[in-house]
C-alpha cells in the first residue's frame, strides 16, 4: 500500500548505508575494503534511484487522488516548486556544514 511505497526508498538507503560506511571507516588502511565500499556505494545509488522512481514518486502522486481538481493543481504546483527548492537548499546547507566540520 501507500505506507510500504513511501518507506521502501528510505529503508533501502538505510540498509545499504550501514555496510558502506562500515567499509569506509574500517578500511582506511586497506585498499580492498575501500574497493568493497565503492561497490556497496554503487549498489546503494542504483537501488535508491530505482526505488525512488518506481515506488516513491508514484506514492507521492497518490496523495493527490482524494483532492478536487483545483486543489490538485494548486497543491501539486506549490509542493513541487517549494518542496524542490527548500529540499535542495536544505541539502546544500547540510553538505556545507559537513564540509566545514570535517
């Protein structure tokens, strides 16, 4: 249902992030472990993008079904424009904060 589709993408990302970061943190002195980290990172990137486009995006569109036509158009436009810009700005802010800290 709706809940499974919405939680699949973050779940996949979280599950694959654990071995990825473990390989990085434990393998700083070992090129073989860093190579495994690259493989895990590639798999995580592929599966997260696949699940986002196949499960998460259609699930977000399902939220508009019960609305009337005018609310659908206005709500979708507001969420797409504001959500996209705020999300990108927030992500950039977090990334800059991490760059300054580390």
